[in-house]
C-alpha cells in the first residue's frame, strides 16, 4: 500500500531524493541507445514523422532519437553524457520546463509523473509546450494497492488508479488513443528485496551490477510491446504506456 498521506514528502524533499538517487545511478552508468528498447518499434515512425520532439527526464535511457530531440533532465550526470553524444539537453524539471509554448509535436515523459507531488502542474506544462494536435507518450505505474518499498526507494510519490487516468488527462486536453502493457520492473519480491538492500547499503556496487549485468539482461528479456485501442484492460498490469493526442486547451 502507499505510504500514509501524512508521511509523504514535500516536492522539495522528493526532488532531493530523486536527484540524489538518479545522479548516483547515472554517474556509474552508460547511455543506452533508444533503438535497444522495446519501445523503439512503437515510436520510430512517429518520431520520424514529428521532428519537433521533447523527452522529459530520460536519464541515460532515452526512448526518442538522440538526433533532433530536445531532452530535459534534472541529473547533471545524465546531461553530461547526453551532451557528449551530441544531444540537445537542458537542465529542468517537468513542473517548470525550460521550453517555449506550443513548440513540440511529440512529447515523451516516461516513468516521471509518479515522481512529482503536483502532477497536475506537470500535465499543464506538458500541454503548454505541445502544439495543437501534438502527440504524447506517457507511462504510469498502476494500482495504489500494489505499492512496495521499492516504489519509495526509487522516489515514487504515487501509483495511479486506472479509472482516474483518462479523466485526468482529458482535463488537460489529452485523449488516450492507444496503450501498451509496459514496465521492466521484476515481479519477484526476492529480487526486488535484494535490489533495495544493495541500493541502500552498497550503492556503488549495486549501480555497477545494474549497469553491466541486470540492464543488459533486462534488454535481452524485454517482451514485445503491442498497441491496443484506448486504455484497454488493466487488471494485473503493473505499468502502462500511453499514446495520447492533444485535442483541446
């Protein structure tokens, strides 16, 4: 279950947790090319058709092409490696994007909305920087009852009720066009417990194993993603990838 509301951190505290965790993770990691992820077959043609692209908080796991995409991230380590690969990258957060209004036809925000306290402000910012008719790729962890200590360790603030997603997105001018069952998190409590133990007590060793063993293994074991109309069934789904269309202000 999620942590009680009275023990939830403020935005400043959560941002500090996220910055510390991901700077530690990315400082010992290598950048993974977008084409190696199972999201690539779903986004490749979309990316080619929409050259004005923004990806928020990619870390070192960007899903959109490095060439031509604007990246915004909080981590200095991630930004340095993105710059080293020739990518256009700026420091910022999803709730205050350093981007002009209506500047993008495709925005991508995977594994980020659950990390911010004011997700309505984040959705407002994603809408602000999106042109009329723009597309958005968004991923969300589902089912508050599925909350684990691992959610807290990686800086999550919430999980989402499936029935709440379409309503929240519609409030900010987005319509869900397609979805795919998504996520690379292990369902094994034992593996999750070991990951939490080493990330908490031996972070340098844990990040080495993550980057050089578990991440390559995870890439090899990725399941193929398939689009389905609308939100689709969410029973037993840990995380969902959404393709949304900008329909109104």
